[in-house]
C-alpha cells in the first residue's frame, strides 16, 4: 500500500515534467521557424515609373553612415562607436545605437574578405533580432521593425546573407 502512495504522485510529477519540457522545446523551435534565411540576392524590388523600370539595389537599401547617424540622433538614440567587430581583429566603422531596450548594430567600411567573418561574429553574438544581414560589405543586426525604419533603411533588398525574424 505504501508503494502505491509513493508511485502515483511520482508518476504524476514525471508526467507534468514531461509536458513542461515538451512545451518549452516546442516554443523554442517556433522561434527558429519564424526566421527566414536568404542567401544571395533577395527582396529586390522594381518600380515602374515614367522613366521606366527602377530597381532597388541592395546597396541602396542601407542608409549611408552620415544619414544613419542623423536619423538615429533625430529619434533620440544613444550612439556608441567602435573600430572593430566586437573583440575580434576585424577592422570597421561600427555604430551601436540603443533606445528603450531596442538596438541597431551596424558595420561600415568592411572589405569583401572580412564581411563574411564579421557576419559570423554577429551570428555568435545575437540570438534575438528582427533582421541580421551581410549586405555586400555592410553587416548589421536590428532589434525590430521600428528601429529598421528609424535608422532609414529603405527596403529589405539584400545581396549576401540575411536572416529575418518574422516573429519580431
């Protein structure tokens, strides 16, 4: 009789634990399923105007340094500057701006050779984001759509590697 009294609660607790772990795993997988991964040219757009067809080029989607800085200052972001990608030896002009727990982290002045290395550094650093990309020689990570717009990005046009988290 005493064995039953101990076994039944143990089985119930084990069953609840299995359900809890299963829910956690499913939720974790859902976050990864929301991430769209693009390689090569993606999200290019064409507009038909009176001058003909105008293409949105990936390099035109990223705001120039001066414009990005002006946009972020106008919106009240705190801005920090760095000359490397995190603690690596990859040289760049890096801007990290934050506002209300939202951020943009972008590298300018990368070479074609070190842009991909920089992107992998970003992959290792960031788990939560709306957009992470290597667009030509630009590498950036943006927390959400509002920061994307505040910074002055014109489109998602990209030539390289791009991860878009549609859940953000």
